[in-house]
C-alpha cells in the first residue's frame, strides 16, 4: 500500500486493487458513516467506487481506473473536464434526496456533494467520461449553488489560468447560473466552515490560518 496523491484531510493509501481511506480530524466517524452510506446507496446510479468494507475508522474501496480531473485540466483539457463536471453535477443534484436519510424531506433541497470539483472526479483520459466521484464525506442536503460555487472556487484558486473554461462547466450543468454575489457568498461560507473545521482540529494551527488567508483572497475576487 502506498499513499495516494491529492489526499488532504485523511490518510488514503492504495495498491492498485483496493483503496483504504482512514478518516482523521473532527467528526471522523460521522464522515465515514456518511460516505459509506452514499457510496453504497448510489451504486449504479452515479459512477462510484465499489465499497469493500468499513471497519475501525477505515473505509475500503475497490480501485477505479481514471485520472484525477485536476491533472487532466492542467494537461490542457480544461474544457472537456469541466463539461464532464457540469453534466455530472446536474445528475448529482437530480438524485433522490432519500439517499440521505437525515432531512430527506427538506423542501427545495438537493443532494450536495460538499466538496465538488475536478479534484474529486476521476475521468477516462481518452473519452473524458467520469469513472468515479469520490470524497462524499461532506455530503448533505442543501442548495445547488454550494457545489456550483465550490467547483468554481477550486478552479479560480488552484487553476486560475483555466478560469475562462468555467463557461463550459456552467453551460453543461444547464439552467440559470446564480449571480456572482450569490456564488461568492457561497464560496466564503464554505471557506469559513473549513476554517472552523481546522480550528476544532488544531486551534490556531496552520490549517486555520490557511483558510483565513484563502477567505481573504476569495473576498477580493471580481466576476
């Protein structure tokens, strides 16, 4: 087993056959249970890695072939990657709310991935079709703009040279795009939630300072 790239919150290792994700930080057990629940219930509905088991703080998944979206994006395929992300997010938001037992009858809410972006989508490097959506631990019922804005935030913050390709993402998602002030407010709300998460994990630690700085940068963005 070797550490996998692009893991930030948890300890994730794999051997080409299975992937083991050990949850760390606040609410680790809750986050494991939520991801286990969704991965199990959404098999055959959305492209999901198969669940092999869950025990002692670790979720074991079957390996899924595919390249992380951010790698393909930076390899020059931003338009294709973000189009796939847009279509995929539309499918996520159209999923029956009952896949999450808690709050399943909340009016007007949709299934929100909670950390959606090219970083959490695996794609076939030839067809650019999604092979899996990963990291569902922050999923909940909420507003579509939460995922729309966060995917935009990922691109603006980590891949700013591909910002113009976001038009492909919004067009593929379809429907009316929330106005910039609404999207920016959703980005700032998520930054604050992650700052609080880091504060609970390590008060006044490096993670908390990083999210404070990221929030400040986000607040200065213009459409």
